[in-house]
């Protein structure tokens, strides 16, 4: 998997470079290596890309005309053919499709996640994390424990976590001027949370969605399993659901969560 991701990243950089070059005027003449001339030529590249670039129109078409393109899906195949057709219009020397096997993960039927305490039951808006294992068509139900730091998780260790569902509820830090720093500080819960909880015997994981806005729209994303530990189901819940679940835990103490995920990983697709 690591090698495939490396290939995808390299191909992504190559495509980006091609697109930038494709926006240039084909009639730009060859330039000498004199510093001032080089600077002027580079300035022309910037000007052309900024004033007559195709990147945003292409992105609009890719998102709205092609649509969903999850790895291994029919939409992904459609995106590949769309990309080749777009590049074929540019008069390049050659455009070809490179065969590569990619993961094929399907979400399946809608996720069902709920929490029950002595004061009532909550339905939690959820989406399985990309690449998560499913629950085999059955609900996984267990007491839930809220975790806001890796130190807290490690302190509880197996004695406090075995047989439970771990709920990662570390929100993004809203005071960063560079908001992506806040994302980077919080997203490790989603990427590594399942295996780090499985290490201590957890049976499933819920993760607060990555975002500042409090709403009921869960944001999914990929996870990364450590094959050393049991692969356990993992889902993101909306920020509003995370707030509600946290409040229920504070009020009721003991809360049971039920998780049903119908996702599955199928053989790789060309």
C-alpha cells in the first residue's frame, strides 16, 4: 500500500506539472540563459497561468461533470478517461494511460451509529472512515470511553479500554492563524486512532469530524491500519454528534454505543 500511495503522489505531482505547462502559450519562443531574460520568461509563465489558466475550469468539470471518483470505482475510471481526453486537446507529443492497480473499497449501505444512556438514546450521524473494515452486517455494541489525548489513551491502557468503543473527541484548535496547522494537530486521531485503540483491546472507534463548524454533516477521510493489531471498525461522527455524545457521557456516566458499518475492501482494480 505504501508503494502504491507513493506512486499516486508522484503521478499527482506529474499531472500538476503537466497542467501548468499546458496552460502556456505554445508560441513562447526559446529564451537564452541570461538572468534578466530568464526572469522575464518565468514572469510570462506566471502571467499566462494566472490570467488564462485552465486549472479551475478543469477542476469544476472534474467535480461537477465527472463527480465522485473513489479509488477503484466506476467514477474513478470515468475520471481517468476524462483526464486523458482533456490532455488530448492540448497538442502534446503523447498522452497515454499507465496501468496501475489501486485499492477498491466500498462504503455499502448507510452507517448506523447510536448511543444509549439512562437519559435516552441518540442517533449519531456517521460515515465509515475510508479503508475501514465493516462489522459484518451486525452491530458492534459496547460501552464507550471518551479520549482527548494520546496520553489519556496510554494511561488507561488495556485495563481501561479492552472491550470498549473509543471515542476520540479532540477538537481542532481554533486560535491558529494557519488553519491547516489545526487540522494537522487533530487528524492523527482519524489516521492512527483505530490501531492505537486496538492495541489496548478496543472493539471499534468513533472520531470527531475534522472541522470547526458545529453541524450534523460528518467528514470522513482515510485511516491507516497497523497490521500488528486487530483491524477494528472506525467511523467519523459529525461535530454536532460529537458534542451530543460528549454531553451524554458527562450526564449519564455509562453510555453504550452501537456501530453498524457495511463497508468492505474488494480486490484491487486496474
